[in-house]
C-alpha cells in the first residue's frame, strides 16, 4: 500500500471525507455563527473582562488610595485667612464737580473690575505689604543656607565680578525671589454678579495669614487714594500750563480778526450775505414766473404761425369775432335763399353782398389785431426774462465776491471763537480740579475683616482620599482594559471562529490540579467520574465529531496544538476514552517522539513503542498495550529517535496505520506541536482529519494563525478546534458547566482501586 492510497482519510464506513464535506460543514458553521455585529460590545463581556482583571483593578486601586492618603497626611497644614472688599465703579462725589479719573460706563465695567483684580495681584502692591510687615525676617521667609551645588553655581556665576557688587546683587535677587514666593500665596476670588471680591492668603502660620490680608486690604485702599491724589495734582499742573498757552493764542487771534475787518471794511459778514441771499431768492422766483410766461406766449405765437386764422384758439374764443361771424352767417343764408328768387344783379342781392363783404373786412381786422397782440406779448415776455436773468447773474456775482472777501475773515473769527471756548473750558476745569483735588474720596471699603483661621484649609484629607479612590478605581479600570487590549490570546470560541476560521467542536473546562488525586492527569477524570464537567465536555466533543462530516467521525484523527502545554495530550486521551466508553474499539498513538506523555498519563512502560516498530523489527502486537479502559489500546512513543520526522514519514508508519485501520474503529494520534516542527504536517497527510487544540487565555492569535497556516499548506484537513482550559468566569460569557447534582468528584474508593490495580488485562492486537 503506497503513501498516496493512505493520504485520503477513510471514515467508519470506508468512504472518503471530501472537500465538499468540509465546505458544507463550513456553510453550516456560518449559519450557526453569523459574522455580523463583530464590533458590537456586550455588557456581559465587559463584566467578564473586569472579573478577569479584578486583581489588577484592586491592586491599582489600593496602591493609589494608600499613596493619596499618605501624601495627605505628610503635607504641611496650610491655613487660609480672607477679607471681603467692596469695590464701587466710582467714588462718592462730595462736590458737584466731576472727578479727575474717568468714570466707568456699563460697557466698560467688566474691564474696570478686571483692572482692580490685576492691581490686587500686582507685584508693587505685594512688595509694599512685604516691606510693611518686614517679612524678610519672618521664619517662613528667612534666608536659607544654599546647598553645595547652589554654592558652586553661585561661585561659577560670580567669577570675574566685584565681591561687594555680587553680594548686593545676590541680596536683591534673593529679596525678589522671596516677594515672588510670597505673591504666590494670594488668591483673588470675585463674588459672581456682585461688586464684592474676596482676597485670601494661604500660609502655614494662621496669624501670618490674617496679618497679610489685613495689610493688603489697607495698602490697596491707600494706594487707590494716593493714585487719585497724584492724578489730581498732575491734572492741575497740566491745566495751568495749557491755560497760559491758550490765553496767548486767544489774544493773538482776536487782534488779527479786528485788524483784517478794519482793512477790508467788513462790518458784519453774516448780515450782508443774508440780504444778498434774500434778494437772489426773490429774483429767482420772478425769473421762474417770467420763464413760464415767455414759454406760454412762445407756444401761442408758434401755434399762430402754424395754423390758419380759424384754427387759432384765441381768435375762436374772441366774442367780437364770434358776433361778426354770426352776422355774416345770417346774411349769407339770406343771400342764398333770395338767390332762388332774384338774380345776382338784383339790387337787394347786391346790397346783401356788400354787407357780407363789410363783415368779412371787420373780421379780418379783428384777427390781425389779435395776431399783433400775440406777437407783442411774446416780445415783452422775452425782454422780461432777459432782464431778470441779468439781474440774477449780478446778484450771484456779488454773493461770490462777498464770500471770497470774507473767507479769511471767517477763518480768523473761527480761530478766535475756538480759542475762547477752549480757554473758558480749561479755566473751569482748572477751578474744579483745584477744589476736588484735596478731597479724599474712596470707592473701596472692607466688608468682612479677616479672622484668624482655626482649621487648616488644606490638605483636605477626606476629599483627597475620595479623589485617590476615584482615580484608583478608574485608573484600575483603564489599566484592566489596557491589559485586555494588549492581550492577544484566544479566549472564547468566537475568537477561534473569527480569528482562525475554525468551528469550535468542543469547549473543555479548566480543572484545578488540587482536584486530581496524587497529581493524576485530568484525562483520567473521564474514567473516575463520568458525570464530571470534564467528562461531559469530551462526551460533547465526541458527539460533535459524529456530526462533523456527512460520514460521521473520522476514523484516523490527529490532535495537535500551536505549542506545548496547551492540553493536546489530555484532549487526545480524553477523546480516546470517550470513544472507548461508547463501545468503539480505539487505538491512541503517541506521535510526539520529542516529548512523549501518554505513558506517563497511563503510568505504563515506555521501553518498547512506536520507534521500535518504525526503526526496528518489533511487530504491531509487541508495541501495543492495553489500558485500564475497556476497548482502549495505546502505542507509546518508545525510545526517542534522533530524527523523528524521518520515521513518521516512512512507509512503515503508513503500513502501521493501514493495519490499525483494519483492527480498530478509531485511531487517534497525539501529535507534536505545529510551530517549529514538521512532525504534525507529516502526520496530517497520513490521517483523515486534524483537530486543533487552543488553550484559552494562553494561545496567542498570531502563533495560532501561523500554525494553522502551516497545517493548511501541508494539505492537512483541519475540521475544527478545541477550546481547552476554558474558565467561564474569566474567559467568556454564556457558558456554564453547572450540572445539578454533578461535582468534580472522583467516585468511590473502589473506582480508584480499579484504576490502580492490574486485574484488568486488555486485549492485544493479534
């Protein structure tokens, strides 16, 4: 039988496990465990993270709390004394005169108070209080002897300088440092929505704190009064100088104004301009009326020229012409009627014609008179308009000439008026300053005088302790989540499915070594207590393998892991025991020829084993051993060879598996770890399927991915994973092994005697 014939896994029924089986299994896995909502955060998951990292949180919380309390008790007690001041925007006006300092409007009130707060914290005010209280001699501010390093720095700095000058400079610098240190103890706290401000000073000496705030408030009031008085004195001197200058300028301007008016014969410029302007206004109004009349006569004249006599409106409306035309019409009507009776030469007819001709001549004369009147009106309107236009131009020229002559006069007059107003204003202000300058008005007063504090202001031990506890708690939580984020191990079945893409066939609970008698292997709990959580987990794994493929559980199965210590040997033995307890004849082979462990689990001899068959002349019957479990047989590793990979890939290994396949229902090989070794890849090509064991909280994701990638590159059929050493309290949520009435016990004493006795003799391979 060649290697290719055994490279395809064979099931219990003799059929192959195909890629289609694995694909259908993967599809069912996707239906059972959808990949959606990968980023969803479960509250229970956060809770289990806190449970897992509870000692980290507790230790960090305890350390921070202890440090906070210790630091609070070691701090020097600081006492705070304070004074409340009332600062009004303006001082009281004892006189009716305005103060020299500018009054504050509502818009600039905020700036005013910010200025006052800045003055309270100013270096000059602090220095004044420091010197008044002679704090340079106070024990808190006494000059301290510099350290050796300080002396060395001072010596290097003062090289090449005069000794006396250095001493004075150092003393001045030391005083400035003391004043700066003294200034840091002040706190200015304005009372919101009021004119009150609290001034506080913190010091280890309660009496000193009271003295300082009292001196500061009094110094601030005195400084304010001094500043007002100095401003008044400065204003008086300044106004006096300005008055002398303005007075001289006023006298000079008045002299120039009088001289210019006399030389140009200007009596009153304003009156002359008013008369000319009134006359111009009258002429302009008459000119407008004349232009209107001229336009009207012009229109009549043009109409006369364009139309016949009968079409002129003035002719048509004339009553005399209208009477003559009516008489003419009557005669013409009479003539027309008599023409039917008499001939034109009849005397009566001749008389009528003469009367008609006479009326026509009269009408024509009247029309000519009207035309002459229209022409005369037009010429008269034109002459009037020209006359008024000439008069208007004369008045305008007169006004312009007057304005031109009076420009310099007005300039001199305005300068004299301005100088006079300025002089009168400054003179009035000078008198006000002289009266108000000596009055000590004050806008600052003390509301609450300072008191000697009894209790220290800080440290606040209770508050500091609470803050330390708060920081310790939240810092511990943050540290726990940081450690959890940095922890890249696989912890839950979801991690195996998302990271490795494997279906989790079994979740094996963590068993404490204290629960094992005489430090026995956890795998033997499957024999000692079939109702234990461990036995139930492996029984569930066996059932899952039955449904892992369409042909049932693989007949030849390899169990491996990423690295040592992940529980692959325990899983191999436990799974083999479950198959054997189910009545199926099972063979377990220790394929880890570098670090074998099956003989230690079953406490059996390892002098003859797999290597004796692969490298020697031992027969399969000689290397197989029965175990305490019915239907379970074992082939131990035997002596360790120098090259295990060469032996595992030999034809004799293929032959051994072929022989065992005919005798046993299941063959389970405990394979070496994947990383760093080729043994698992070789065995993976000899079996039907591979189970990948992952230790919860121990196997790192990158290593597991690398191991799985090597298995798939070696054409191993990995059908699923086993999550071993799983503790639901620490590694996940939603899993519980709380079987009512079932405990991690090991049965009766008879069960233990049965495990250690030799009365059960397993059947050998014939």
